[in-house]
C-alpha cells in the first residue's frame, strides 16, 4: 500500500492555525485564520503532487476532508 500525501489544518494552543503533515515534528505553516491555513495546505499539496486535506474544528473533530488534484480520491463516488 502506498502512503497517502496528507496535510491536516488544526488549531494550536495559542489560537493560531497550523498546517501539519501527520507524524511531523513541527508544522509546515502557521496562520492566524483557518481559511489561510486551508489555502496554504492546498498550495503545499498541489506543489507536492496532490493528496488529502483534512480540516479539524476548534474542538479537534474532523470538519471536512478533500482531495487536492492530482491526488487519487480514495472514494469512488462523486461529491
């Protein structure tokens, strides 16, 4: 099985938002808003050949997931 290129946008304890690759020691980007974090994660994934974007809410639950082109969508259904 191949590793999926993935980035997670989540809130930090200081109130900022970070873009982090699962298992990484530190964030690849820190932004002041969630929207900026999502845009930065999309850019990083697109530059790295696509992959999965996961957005977490303030409480830490998964709020949204998306595939950034040209990544392979793990679900076969549209939407």
